[in-house]
């Protein structure tokens, strides 16, 4: 299954180093904190972890997870500047994160699935979205309902869905 998250980096800066580390310790494990700055700036690292965890949570909800979002319970291992492995409850996902100007976004998919099956939309009103309960779907050309994941923060919006 899929999940995504986007962060507007212009709205996410910390006003002090102390606040940054206090927040980071609430969101990330000690192992994750040791990866900060390995592939990007420390603040981008924090938001990368956050967005991967949020995206994994959305994907897990689509798979039936009914618990609360507790980012410290979701474990992320960064593989390089883009790829990551995310372990959450009994689910294992692979993730990709991209940073472009003031936008950071992450997409996750079950570990054994292929990212080529994900379609990305970055403009509102380009597809019709419907909901079954809390879960979004888009309609394909054939009328099939395709699982989707929606995220927005600040001036950025992303919708991903599985291809038909």
C-alpha cells in the first residue's frame, strides 16, 4: 500500500538549536538522531524522518492499522540521500524522499511493491478524489477506484495514487 507526506520547509524552521533538539528527541530514536546530517542538513534530516514516518502511518492505516500516530514508534533507516526502509508495527515499507527548493516530500510503498506503480499529482483539482470512510481514492479512466494518499503543508500539495 502507499502513503505520502509533504513539508513546507519555509514554515518548519526552528528558532533555536535547543528547540530543534528537544523536538527531534520526541520524534526520533537515538539511532535515527545519529543519522542527522548524513545526507542533508540536520533540519532537513528531521523533516525527512518526520515525512517518512507520516507517510508510513498513512499506508499502515490503509492496511487496517487503527492505532494512534506515534512517530517515535516508527523506525526509519536511511539508505542514501533518497531511499529509506521504514518499520512500523508489523509493516515494512520502502520510502523515497525528495527535496526541491522549500519543499520536502516522501512517498512510501510496501517493501515488496514497485515505485513505478505510483502516480504523483502536484496540483489541486487535476483529479477527482472520493472517500470511503477516511481513505481517499481517485477514479481511473475505466472507472476503477484507485487507492490514493493526500498531503499538504503551507503552499505545497501532493497526491499520489496507484496506477491502473
